[in-house]
C-alpha cells in the first residue's frame, strides 16, 4: 500500500475532526495544530521580542492607555464569547498588553492573548475609540485562531506535514510554519494573515469595541487615516483588502449587522 493511499484518507479525517466555525462569519476553518502548543511557541517568541524591544514602563501614560483599553475590549470579547457558546476559544489565554517605543504603525496580538502596540500607531490615533478599533481587530485575530489556521494551511500547502509529526511543537516543519506566519522573533509584529482573516477580524473587532463602550464609527476615521499615510504601506495594512473595499465593508457591517450582536 502506498504512502499516498494511507495519507490522504488520514488527512481527510484530520481535517474533518479539526474543523470549527469562526464566530459571526460562521466560516469553517481547519486547525491541525494543538492550540496549547501553539500558545507556548508564541509565548517564547513574545518573551524574546520583549527582551530586545524598548518596552515602555507600566506607569507611562501610553502604557496605561493601552492597558485600560485592552482590558475593556478583552472583557467585552470574553463576555460575548460566553454568551454565544464560544468560551473555549480563549482557553489557555493569559492576556498581556504592552507598549513598545517605535515609529512603526503597527499593533498585534499573538495566540494566547499577548498584545503589543507601537507608539507610532498610538500617536496617529485621534482618540481612545480609534485605538479600541485596532485593539478589537488584533484581539479578534487571536480569538478566531487565525494563527493556527494559517500555520495549518502553510504546513499543508508546502507538503511538509508528516504522518507522525502533525502538531508537534518541536518539529522543524511546525517551527518553519510558525516563523512564516509570525515572521520570527526579529520582527514579530508582521503577522501574515489572509484577507479573509483580516475581514473577519474587522467585524469581530467592531463587535468587541462597541460592547466595550467605544464608538465603532471611529474605526472608519482611523482606517482612513492609515490609508492616507503617503509613500509606504503601513505594516498593519499590508495584507488587508484594498482601502476602499475595506472601509466600505466596515461601514456596511456597522449599518446593517453590528446591532444584531450587541443587544
């Protein structure tokens, strides 16, 4: 019997058993990796990154702002998940909200709830509502488990999944996929998600920020500001849909669907 004849049915079984649905979009996604192992990998790179980064002290005005907004959006998100039967999506999370001194216009949230904002992005925002829009979006990536999904896609796409090695945190294949998705410890902030993932995170983020008491319309203002940054594409926008499409989608969701999730 050939390896192919064994592998394909087994892969089909793995895909079937590992499928879940993303809240709100109800899109099915595959997770071939153990989420606990992925969170451990993320924590190690997060710690390495923070050791070498210029992290602002917790009593700094910008750090306190990010901590406050982050906790409000986090609690709103967890309440939403509990109400809708998705509490398992934050199992093993240990939330942290850090601010790093950098002109880079970026923010990110690793699997497991480790959040980082760069001062360049904070200073671009006009108000807390705009920061909350980014916070909700980044937290949504982790809750939607886009990192696991992207790694699973990368493993399958490159054909390096082994019958005996799927999901092993210490395998070379898994580490390679992790570095592809999260760009390695040197530049952790560049998470390579798909446009589908970005759109899902936009919608989830709008729900989370509104439930936390922030104005979702400020998300439109902020992403317009980001789109107006001339001469380069901010990292946070590099894999998003086109500016016009994205802003139109955000506005349509606010106008027609958002209230269905925040009653």
